[in-house]
């Protein structure tokens, strides 16, 4: 295991997550963050180009990709996976999928990550990965909650005893540096599956 981790730390990894309203991307080499960006999913490829230029690197220097697999926006998750598959095919490099909730948790140790799932629900990492109404969260007094769901339902969660960092706190974002840190089991891009916790709205019309 130690040798495997050392190998991962020595790689140049491009990581990104487009599962939430704010897309994040990072370039990490030998465990060092060379650059990070936040924007939106539609500018992801522009962000990748900017990261490489900022680091004085070429796209062919990238040895592996780490991509957020959700849960989050269905469209956003698909954009991230499609981009990862396209880059992996063009560059001939492996990909690892990382849960967006796990990345949030890595950026805020001890906190409960909560992502806005729309339709009055949240995705949460608590006793497993779940989707539920925000009022269904069981929170001990003083529990810190982070993520887009924590921001959206601040008033409700704080009334239940949670503590929510200020809206502009970076712990609310699934920073892509943590995707690179958490990435394991690199392999073919086509093997990466999205983490969906419910049926997409579009699919319900066919039922």
C-alpha cells in the first residue's frame, strides 16, 4: 500500500468536479498543488488550459485524471465525466472517480458534507451516502455542516443545532485538490460510473 501511495504522490494529476453549481479544478504534481480554479462547468476546458499555462506545463505532462462522480446535478456530473473520458482518450491516460461528498469531507474534517439536491432534498454523507429532506438530518448540537446544501438550508439546520460556516468559506466547495488526494484505482475512463442517488427528472417521464 505504501508503495502505491508513493506512486500516486509522484504523478501529475489533473482533477475536476462539476457536480455542483461551482466547478472546481486543480493540477497536482508530486503531491503539490500547482494551481486551482473555481468557475462553472461550461468553462471547464478553459480552466484546464489556464491551469496548465499557469504551471508552465503541457497537456501531455498530465499522467492521470481524477473526476468528481457526484452526487449532484445530473447535467453537471455528466459534463465532468464526458470531459474526463474525452481527455483520457486523447491523452491515453487513466482516470479515477471520486465522490463529491468525500471531497467535501476531506476539506472539512469532522464536518458533515451536505449538497443541495434540489426538489427540497439534500445529498449527505452521514451513515452512508443518502438523499433526504434537510429536516431529516439528525444533528448533534455544534455539528458543523458544509456544502451547497448547508448554505441553502442554513436557517433550518442552524435551528436544529448545526453550525454552518459563512457562505464564502471555501469548505463549502468540493475543492479538486482533494480529488487528487483521494484518487485510487486508476483505470479506463469508460469504467467510471456516476454516483446517482435518485432517478433523473427526465427519466421519470418514461415511467
